[in-house]
C-alpha cells in the first residue's frame, strides 16, 4: 500500500494505483495541462472510498510506502487499469523493425563510419 500526498492531505491506495497516478500526473504536466481524476482509497477506518484530484501542472503528487498498513490489500486493479487507459498516459512508442533473414549475420549491417547500423 502507498500513501499519496496531495494538497497537504494524505490518502492510502494500492501500489499499482499510486504508480499509475504518478506517471499520468507527470505526463499531463509535461503537456502543460491539468485534469481531474478519481482514485479509490482506503480510509483510516478501513472503508473503501474515492478521492478526486486535479493532476498535472501545478499539482504535485507524492507517493510513499505506507509502512503502517497491516490489513489485506484491496483489489483496485480496475482503477490502475483505467488510469493507464487515459489518453494522456505515457505509451511506449511503436518501433518498426525490419526483420532479419534467418541465418543473417546481424553484425553485417554495422557501419563503423556511421557509428551504428545502416538500417533499423
């Protein structure tokens, strides 16, 4: 479990939700934007609730381990999945790679003058 600190308040959520929230916050901030999101949290009484946050530019989010947590971790994987499906969540760029012929020597395309391969 993780403590997420935002605007002077601290809430507790799962590791995967906190990780996705931090990545999404950074991505939105990098675009100079801000957006409202909701995340599931666990209250100090062990009840599951929802927190609403504005993330992005000017909205710092801190995620730290919650060493005081002793209960079972709730399943908030659906929320982490939703955060990762956000249109601004960072995605790995697609890279087109030309397949090598079987048996081809991959070093055959190395060009020391170009300090690299002559093709992708």
